[in-house]
């Protein structure tokens, strides 16, 4: 469980699809990670620390974690490691900008 109390289930179907795509076209796979994870994780987020995690905020943070997400897709990082990094980054963003400003996708 993350510091924010949010630990989403691993989207294994998304990982498998992205890994297959990476075998065929790594650049395309890298381009799909953020939208794919936004689609899978967005509904499970809702509110963290009193802030609504908007699709824009989630996409921004996932973009910042591009290297870590690639390592998860390729099997070099566990989901727990990646989810903890994601929750930590979201939590820091919310703490730094406040719940209202963080929801704007800062």
C-alpha cells in the first residue's frame, strides 16, 4: 500500500499488450503507455489526500514516470515498485500545489 493509501491492481492485460507492441515497434509502445495507463488507472483514483486526480494530472505524472513505466512494461520493475512511485509523485504534486491547484493538472 502506498503512502496515499492507494494501491491499484496491476493492469496485466495492458502490460501484455504493450509488451507485444514493444516487440514489434518500441517507439509506438512508448507512445501508448501514458494513454493506456490513464484509461486503466483513472477510474480507480478518484480522490487522493482530498484532491481530485484529474486525467490531466494523471497523464502529466505518468509522462514524468516514462522511464519507470517502460521498465515495468519490459519486466525490469514490479508493479508494486511502479505504483509506489506513481502514488508518491501524485502525493508530492498534491502537497506542493495544494488539492485545488493539483487538480488542474499542474
